[in-house]
C-alpha cells in the first residue's frame, strides 16, 4: 500500500508564453498480434515528445486507462527489461539531464496486461514550443515486453496516479498551458505501420490534440456525449467511464428479407456496469458471464471460438451484424484470412472495456469540463467520421453509444 507524500520540486516551472492547442501526430507499430487484416489488428498507438535537458525524443503509448506516465530508464531500455517488439527503445538517462529531479519515491504500477516499477522523477517535458515540469516514473522494471515505444503517457485522472505524480494533461491544465481542459483523438486510417517507409518509422494521419478538439474537421453530424462516472463512492473521477445500461446484438438473415436471423439484448441496473474507454486496450472486453450471450446475439458460438473449433475469417467482419451499447447518465490462428473475434473477457462482471478496435472508428473527445478538480464535469464525446477520414475496412459496425 502506498503512502502519499507531499514533495516540493526544487526546479523552476517552464511556462509557455500563452495557452495553446497542441497537435501530436500518431505513430503505429504492429507488435501485438501478427494479423494481416485490420479487424484483427491492435497495434501500439504512440506520440512523440521530448524529455530532459538536453531534450531527448521519446515515443510513448497514450493510455486513457492509467494516470501515471513512465519511461523505461537507460538500463531497462538497453536490455535489463525484455523487449520482443522488434524496435529499439530510447531509455531515460537521469544522469544525462541537467533538469532531472529525484522525488525520492519508488513506485510500482499493475495493469491488466503488465506491470512496471521504478523511481519517480520530475523533469522538463516539451511539445513544440510548450515546456513544463512533469512527474513520471523512470522504470527499471517492466513486463511490457511487446510495446515498441519507450513507455506510457498516462491520460486518465490524477486520482489514480501513483504517489508524487500527476497526469500530463491535468498538469498542463493546472499550469494554464492549454486553451481548453480537453483533448481529442483521431486514430487515422492505418493501424499497422505508419511512416513514409511503411515500417513504423514515422507518424501517420492520426492526431492527438491537447487543449482542444477538431470536431468540425473530422465529424459528420453531431457528437454523442456521455457523462463520466465517479468512483463507487461517488467522490472522485478516476477513469474515462460511463454507466452502461444495455447491450444489443443482431445479425441479418441470408434470405434477403432484411429480418434479423439472430438477435439479443442484455440489461444492467443503474450503477451495476461501467463502460471504460481505454486507448491503451485493444479489443472490446466484456463480462465473462455475459460474453457467450453477446456472441449468440450475432450467431457466433463463443465456446467454439474459445476452444479453437471456429476461427473467424476476415470475411466474417462485415455489415451483416452489429453491436449497440446504451449508456445513461447515472485463441487465434496466424493466417492471412483469420481475424481476432470482436469481444474478449474482461474478468469483471461490471466492466466493459472499449479499446482501439471500437474507438478508432470514431473521433473521440475527452473533456474535463473545468480547469480545477472541484469544477470537473467531464464528458466523453463520440463523432461519426466523415467519409474521407474513415478507416478503409469492412468490419462490423461498433455502434454509436446512445
């Protein structure tokens, strides 16, 4: 159990001349699963920023499901931590930065997919012309062997950040560095390898916007907004999550009459289930006890999927079936024609985790609704992408939240 400590940072805060909107191009590198078709692919979506003095480039996976940012330290990046991504890592060298401040705290973070630990520091972060002092972990331990970047950019709420740290966006909001207390995300149209060389050697068309959002550019029609739910005690905001009330799945018949040959719905009472929108996750993860019924609603046999008796083909990801999620304010074969099923088990009866496979179909906006924690009224927005920005795939429609 961690004990929160109050620590004063000795180095001076570096301020931008005025508040601004920052656009960070999105990089993709395919290391999660070896799939050739987009519906089965969940790659690492990252942004590049500079850390330390002199500034060093670092590619970080942006993660709305966590609070604390971390960078592999030099020893970890140079081989002390396992790396099976196929890409080198640029480790944070505390001794090479003249602005590094040791905060005297050793932190560890446990995720659903891995763990990280290391000493906590403050140092100069830079994006474009904007500079500030940011707290983070320099990881000397990490089980994230498959990520092709240097660490994570935590973009949840600071209420779940590790002791002596804050999230990047909340730090920037508090220091008045951003035009608005929000960020927007367009993933782009390429989810394997971006860059001119097509090998993850540069960014693609995707943009992570800090301090604003670009609905006018990317969105067709109106945005759909969901209120963000506090923790179970109703005291603080932790994750970008909303109250899930209903699931519906259907599949059209093959007889041409337009009637569904399969369909089904599931409902939750108010407060029983959460939908968490997590850029660090890949798929849509649903409660273990509900997953079989969810697949049955589109005519798929979950037991056959789980035990490998049925391998979904990319041709199965088409417009004949759809999932719809309603909110309220309260085993894979490595072959070219095979794809990962759209749902997996979350391990929690009250948790539905919406990852990349869902969110990259939309333009998403994460709005804190205020510049002070006491004034937060956060919302998550989803917008249907204009035709020129939609991913060129033919998988099932994720279904806009209602």
